[in-house]
C-alpha cells in the first residue's frame, strides 16, 4: 500500500486498517523499484513481481510492471478502471537500473482458483468464476478496495490451507462427495482460543478472531472474522471479511461482502456489497444484479462506467445507514453519514422537511416511525 491519503487511509484489507507506507519491493540485483501512485499488493503479489524480474533476460533500463489478467479476472475485478484491458493493466510500479537501452513491459499473470458455477437458469446462465490468489491492483476508488479484499482473502485462505496438515488429513478422510481440494478447504478452520463458538455452529474454511461470539446454528464458511465480532443465532456468512466489533444479527445472510469495523447489519440478504466503518443496514434490500442482462452502471468521479460482471451490490460509506424497507439498486453508493429512508407514504417521518420528495436522504437527526 502507498502512503496514506485523505480518502482511503482508514479503509481496511482483511479486517486490518491500511496503515503501512508502501509495499516492500526490495531491490532485485541491480533493479530498483519506484511507485507512481497508490498500489495494493500482498506478499504473494510482491513475490510474483520479484520472480518475474529475476527471470528477465532483456536489455531494458526501465520496466513498467503490467498485469495480463485475462478476460474473466478483468471482467470481475478490474473493469471499473478507466483504462486497461484483459490483456494489459498498467500498475503504478516501475523497475529501473543504471544500464540498458530501452523501456519495456514486465508482464505478470496472476495465479487463480477456477470454479464452475452452475447458476439456476431462472437467475442466469452457468458460468466459470476465476478468482486471483495474489493481489496486485492499482488503487483509484472505493470499489477497488471491495475487489482487493476478495482477492487478498482468497490468497490468505490458500496460504493457510496449504500449510495445514490437519486440514489435509480431515479432508482426505471426509465422506463428502466433493473434489479433494474442496474437502481440504472446508476442513480448515482457525478459531482463536478466546472466541466463543456455539456447538451447533458450522465453521468451515474460515478464520475466527479473538473475542468473537458465534451463535447457535450460525454458519461461517470461507470467511474471515476480525476481533470481537458478534454473529447472532442463525446468521450465515460466506466468502466475506468482517471487521472488528461488527454486529451481524439473527438470521442475516452475508455473501461475498466486505464489512469494516463497528458496522451493524440486520436481516438482508446482503451480497457483493461493501460496508465501510460504522455503517448500518436495517432490513434493506441491496440489489446485486440486473435481470435484464444489461451492464450495471457505477458512478465514479462523476463518470458513469459499466461493470460487465454478473453481480455487484451497493457501497455504504462510513456512517451511512439504510433504513428498513429501503431498496437500493446495484452499483449504487450511499454517501458518508447519509440516512436512506423509505418514501413518506410508507412510514411517518418526524422532523423531515414538509413535502420531502420520495427517496430523499434524511440527516442522522431525523427519526422514523412505523404508523400506528
């Protein structure tokens, strides 16, 4: 990560606030690295760059580090950048040395997990999901942090599972009718001794941090819970990262989401969405796909961009709250400290301006009451 700046220095990767100065790209032989902008990278991504540079045999004095992500990784994780393609995504990283005679690209290809997903035909056509297991990504907007969290989470799980002999044994002995790698992944768990997990809860392929409480019949699958997370009875969390002291209430469903510290979520389901620190959702519907098959449109820096991936939910900025009954379209952003209420024909609003239009954002001082 690059030096902190005003808009992202309090955001999180894998339930940890981004506070370091820059990725540790140590010198490789005669090569020296420089950063031209913010970059998200994990240990696996840094190792990829170093190996590619060590293997380079050309005569360049300056190498621009670029990704060749491929069509599916580009579609799902990088397509909201203003430039780039499935063949080339420029990273703000350059390697230089004192001798040589040209500028060239140093091309990096990311390792991935490939999974066939047999979606129900009533939802969409079956598809293949390709998930990178190393993080290298230019950082330009909040959506990058949503996608980066998914990638670094997968990379962390892959590293943990590879190093777990117990998971290998339990997966090999499992009677579940699944491929061996999937059985091994499901058999892995890392539960902090100070966490309280109800005997009826299911924890598979997941990390449970210190002081967490996981209630009865809750499910945590391929997910990461930070410190002192409260997962109440019946809640289900899959392929998600949940930050410190977040509360996920009874029977909630969370899928492919990033939840930062001290958030409060009730009911749902919430899918493919990003909840920044201190935000909350009260029985809200966050749409995550367009049934008409058209691309989801996302507003970034005043420009509407099309997201060609299948699913993308909402982004709640710090302190944002979506009140009960709210319906939020895919790719929408709820601004910092905004309270999003339902139309005034559905509930009585006290202290709201007279004649408030449908869909108006309400300030935090506004109260809402169900009519008697």
